[in-house]
C-alpha cells in the first residue's frame, strides 16, 4: 500500500464498519419471525424462509471470500451492504411468500461476505504500515466488541420500537392504515435497518482505502476466484490453521445447542411463551454484551496467560463451563436455577469473546493477504456446517441436561486443541515463509504470541 493509513485510523474505521454492518442485523432479531406471522405466513413457510437464508449464506461463503481476495475488500463489502439494504426493504414491505423468500436469500447473500473482507482490510492495512509482525489482537478485539455491542443495541431497539409505536394514540395502527397495511409496526425496525445499510455502503466506499489492483476482467475473476477457493480449502494442512478450524466447528456445536434450546428453556423457567420470549431477548442482549466484554479482555487474557494459544484455551474452557451450568439448570425450575442459567449464558459468550480474537490473531499470522478473506470464510463455513448438523442431533436428543452436555463436551474438545502439549517450539513464521500452493505460512514453529457465530 503506497500510502497506508495509520494504525489508529485503520482500527477506528474497522470498528466503525463492524458496528454499521451488524447493527441492522441486530434490529431484525426480535421482530422478524413475528413479522412473518403477522403477514399470515404458516410455520412451514417461515421455516422455508430461514432455510433460504442459511443455504444462500453457505453456498456463497467461500466464493465471496475468494472474490474479496481477487477484486478487493471494499467492493465486496459495499455489495454486501446493497444486498442487505434490498433485503430489509423486501422483508419490511413484502407480503407474498416469494418476495419474502427472495428477501431472506438476499440477507444470506449479504451475510456471506461478512466473515472476511473488513477484517482482511484491517490486517492488510496494519501490516502495510507496521510489517508482518504488527500487533493485531487489539484491533480484532475491538472489532469483535463493536460487533457484539451493535447486536445488543440492535436487539433492544428492534424489540422495543414496535411496542413503542403501540403506546399513546396507537401510532402503529395509524401507520398501517395510512399505508394500506404495507408498513406494520413490526416492519419499522427493518426499514430502520435499511437506512443504516445505506450509511454503511457510503462509509465503506469513502473510508476503506485500498492499494490499486490490476483491472479485474471477467476472465481473470472466473480463473482466480476458483483457484483462491481451492487454496482456501487446503489451509487445513497447516497445524495451527487446522486447530482454528476445528475450534470453530466446536463453537458451532455449542451455538446450535444454545439457539435451539434457550427459547424453550426460557419459556419453561417463566411458565409462559410470551414471558419466555421476553426473557430470551434479555438473555440474548446480555450474551452480546458479555461477548463484547470478552473481546475487550482478549489482549489482556493473552498477556496474562502467555499468548494467544493459551488465551484461546481459557476462553473456550470458560464457555464450556457456562454450558455445563446450563445443563444443571435443566434439572430444576427453581429461582436459583434462573440465576445459574443467566450466569451460564453470560459465561458462554464471555468465553467466546476472549477466544475469538486470539484465534484470529493466530490465523492471520499463518496466511498471506492473497488468501486472508478466503481463510476467514473457511473458518465461518466450518462453524455454520457443524452448527447445522449439531442442530439436527440436539433436536433428536431427549430433553434434559444431555443436549447441553453435548455442546459443553464439544467446547472442551476444542479447548484441548490449544493445550500446552500441542504447542510446538521454534521461531515464529515470517512473512516470506509461505507455501505457494495454499498461501499458508509454514515456519518451523508456532506463530508469535507477543503481542472471534459473530
């Protein structure tokens, strides 16, 4: 990069991009399914909408990562923002199943690039300014913290805005009448999300400076993107990258367990579905805030424990203990179990917040810029696919502590990957120690430790 941004400026812009990208998605967490129901959609149709999102995101995960490595981070991020803007508009105003399906597919298309381009831009910029051994954890941790905080704020706003419109002179009913039912109170968080997405696109195009790239002809894209994707799939040949991917898979099992079982468990604890939904929304917000706190603590955890590897071990073990606490609460409906459940929920996300930036620090020190976004896409894909399979397994298990213990055991296995007996000796890899076929650094030892389903 001929005129790289300063590290503090790059960090600030990366944090802003993280917040602007995830805030609109947080706005949809509370009202989306309820909006579908309000539009008269049956449960089977809603399941189809969610499947359209998941399948689209999984199908585009690697291609968008490869595309980012070939044509640039800024272009792919702006395209993701435009997809989300269009998607939120369709979902807020759409009434037909086909339009809602298209909207959810577009959300998936916008979600797929989120795992790589912004983070890759930040790492590229910092390393261009300070060299390949630049400190990365602080910026990655702050980006993770901004992501979690944006999701927490978005969840609160998205859940409360339709309720607020129903107060006083019932603005929601008047809004629906004025638009002939096109805009419902539950539509307003998504419309607000579309406005934020417009700001996100404008910010990305103006703030994320990149070095000039050669013109991306269609023939080059058709040739280079598949080659980059294939190189990304080979990343598992590196021992450190393989541990990162396996840890992501373990995290996927845990997240699938929480997302599938927590709503029903909340309803059991409160005695009603409505109050259970309120409790789950509050727990989700607490979880995001704990994840944000964990991300802030990630650099400190690395310094206290002696490096990113041991910090990842600490974070995943903390999350496993949180899931074990949730397993205990499955045996009781007492008030004490509610306190233990909230504590366990917070520990799960606190641990994730600590582990993720440190694992990504390790990952970025093993891959080059030409495959960085693809590597993050592979990590995200490992999490998503494992979460999908784990969800089916958890759903087939009998109710009680057993499903929670499955998630806890998976996290303990992921933590064990970072146990000291696995750590190699020797000098950290250098920027020139690369494997030409897969763009993985293959120095004689583990990466330097001097010095993130979100």
